[in-house]
C-alpha cells in the first residue's frame, strides 16, 4: 500500500499552488448502491473504474453530447466544452473550447470559496439546426444573484460565431432541472421540468415552440405554487401519461398536458429530495419512487401499494441511511445486466469533489478496502483561497513535502463525510465515515 506521503503529494502535484481540485472526475465511484443484505467493510474490484483528469477548472455541472456533429460524444461543463478527438494509447483525448463567460457567486461570512453560476447543464437541440444547445440552471434568486434562473445557449454549429445566450426564466431560483416527455411522444424527452426553489413560484414545465430564429421555450403552469426541494416525472398510476412528482405529492397528468387540469395527490412527504424517479423496484407492476435527500441523510425508495378498494399508499425502504446530501442521483445500468445500480456523490460544498476523488484514488489506485479508503486523512485545495486544508493524521514528512512544493498548509479541513458502499458478488460492503457520529452504511 502506498504511503500517505506519496498519495498526497501525487494528488497536489497535478495542480500545484493556485489551482484547484475542482472539475470534474466523472467516475463518481465512492458509493455504488444496490438493495441487498446489511453491509460490512470490504473493497471491490467488481466494476473497475480508472480516473482520467480532463481539466481542473471549477464547475458544478457536466453534460455529454456531440457538440460539433462529428459523431463523437463531447463534454460540456461550466464555461467550456471538451471535444473528443482521436484516442491515444491511454484512451480518449480532449480539446478544450471556451464558449461562454459565467460569473462567480462568492460566499460571504463563514463560508469560503465560490460557485460558478451554473448548477446544471442539459443538452438539447432547441432551434432544430441539428446541433445540441445547452440549457443551464442557476440559483437566480434576486437576493443573491442578478443572473437569470434558466437560460439556453445557442450552439453556432460550424459558423464559428459566438454562442448566444437566451433567457427562459428569471427571478426565481432553479437549482436543477430535467428533460422529460411530458407530451408522451414515446421518443426522446423534449420538455423541460425545473425545480423551483421558492414555494411561491408557480410549478411549470416548458416546451420548445418555433424553429430557427423563432425558437423559444413556452411555459405551462401546472400549479400556482411549487412544492419544495426536489422534482421528478414518471407514470405513477399506470395510465400511460407522464405525471409530475414533487416532495409533497404528485400531479396526475391530464389527457391534454397543455390545457387540462393537473390533479394533485398529496400522498407523501419525501423531504428535501434531489431528482425523483419512478421504477418498479419489486416487480409487482406498480411504479415505485426512487430518490434521495439533497441536504440530509438517506437514499431510499417508496413502495407503492393498493388496498382492495384501490386506495394507494406508500411504504418507505432505505437503500442507505448513512449517506448525506446525495443531491444529484441518477439511475444507470453500470453492470450491463439489465438491473439498475445507483451512483451517488458526497456532501461538503466545494469539498465534494476532493472528498470523492480521494476515496476513489484510495480504492482504485492504492488498493485500500472501502473502510480504509473512507477513514484515511483528507486534504482539500480549491481555486480560492490559495491554500491546502488538511485533516489531522498526515505524517510530518507529508506536510514538509507539500510545503516544499509551495503550498500553504492550513488545519482543520472542515466537515466532510463519505459514507460509502462497494457492490460485489457477495453483497453490499459498507463503510460509515468515522467523521460522522452515529453513522451507518447498510443496505436493505
């Protein structure tokens, strides 16, 4: 096993003073979750991921699309898109293209650092020219930012003109959004469903109207109010229509989603969730809900049940009750066996990326079991302030080596928590983070 010294110096050698462990390590592997028996600590090489650093600029969002129409998938993140070129011996190679300027929102008071004003990117061809444009969401609350909540950035294609910014909505915070098939076309999702961060804002979905220069997003109001932190869509009642799901209940889609009445069913209170998905988890023919808490502990699914009279009820089942702030969960078939596996991240604000990265590096590069990977001392460096924050536990020679490279060392690091679960053929193997009192990593 490599020493803490080589591991820590190696991480910071990539960036040096003045750069940050900021963007974007797409293999969020520190917790691969399934539903099984109670977990115990053990590493897993069942799904081998290998980290490739693409860029170290700051961003909160990443999207994948064929930006330039060459048949290769590119990456969109923050102010840049990354063109996939002819692979080298170590895999894909990327050319960085700066396509827009975004402001920074800087924290005041006890918080340090800043957010690039881009919390989510979605690729979709808005104007019908064959090139994917980018829809960006931001916490556009006038109290904290003058930037609009929702924008779409027009891809110039092969014209080499600048990308053009178009405002979809403003004045109300939008932390994230989904592309959904509200119109039930059975094809690729083409409608936009934002999560509004103010309950006094109307709940709306948007569709694209017009082509070319006339293309724009038209909003349709579902409810005069929004329903808290979280949003999702899916066919809840099995009628073949796309319903809208909020943390406080679900809206039943009418036959005409544009003009019909959306009936609200206040059947549950999920808390402050992230994305909410429908999936028949237990194979009983009823759509269950799969989601996570964006700012608290818990990844869970709600089992839909019906009594003899057809009355619907919901039973909560935990996938993991120790993982905190799983804000942007998605569902993917990582194992290729037709069964979904959950991928989730870590809490910690600007420390999320560096925390997740170090757990991944510890497991994949240094062959630590998941418990040792989680417990190992951590460090953090971001764009500003130009300093390395560390936890106790690093040997003196590590600290000396970092200082010799010009880094300013500050203690303590600040709160992080990386409760993790590895998925193996023998079940779930979990490691509660010892930094979190009373935490547990378990499957059900």
